[in-house]
């Protein structure tokens, strides 16, 4: 049954998705399968007065992000209380 399913859908070349599916892993899977994704534009949701995502710089050697105020941002996890 799996063979029939894959044969049936391997002719699909273009995929139209809702904005909720616009994530890197989903887009990567679509592109590596040889299909073209069509996704709506989604405006950045940065609040007024806050830095935008693209303004931060990742330092691969130190494994940290550097914010536009030139402060090092180290990863910290959150517990159940936030």
C-alpha cells in the first residue's frame, strides 16, 4: 500500500501551504523532495522599539549571538516556571 501511495503523489511538483507551515524544516523537506513550495508572505512580528532578528550576529566560534548593543547572548534553557 505504501508503494501505491508514493507512486500516486510523486507527480506532485508544486505545494501550496498556509503561513503556519512556513518553517525551515518543512521548507527543507519540500525542496529536497524536488517540489516547489508556495507560501504566503508573513510580515515580521517584531514589536516597536525591539531589535529585529536579522540585526543579531551569530559568532560560530564562541557559539553565541551578539545583539546590536554589542552584548553577548548566551543560551539558557527555561524550566517549567518559565
